[in-house]
């Protein structure tokens, strides 16, 4: 099975998930260091932001150029952005 976190480190990923309020959200996101550096967000990235035990993933929304988070347990679908 492909690991989402590992995929985020190497690609831009389309995700769709259910937010805490029950609505759905779609987002193009990444953790690819080259893209974080280009966006001026690399200094904000640390491996400690990722904690599977807390069911939270922090990513950069590539369309907004800002950090966002979601719960992997609430994912509906994801795929690599082509």
C-alpha cells in the first residue's frame, strides 16, 4: 500500500476529506521540500509536524501557499496531481 505521507514528500497530491464540521474539502497539497522552499515555507517544516499517532497531517496548500492540516482518518480519496 502506498503511504500518503511519503507521497506528499515527493509530489503534489489532490486530497478530499471531511472537515470537523462535516463538510467536504478538496485541496492540492505537498511536503515536497523544493516547493516549500520556493514558497518560503521550508523553515516552518519539521518532521515533528507529522504525527501519525495523533491522526494529523500538516501540509502546504499549494493554491493558497499556506500551511493547513487534516486528519488522515477523514480522507475520502487522494491521488498524485498530474
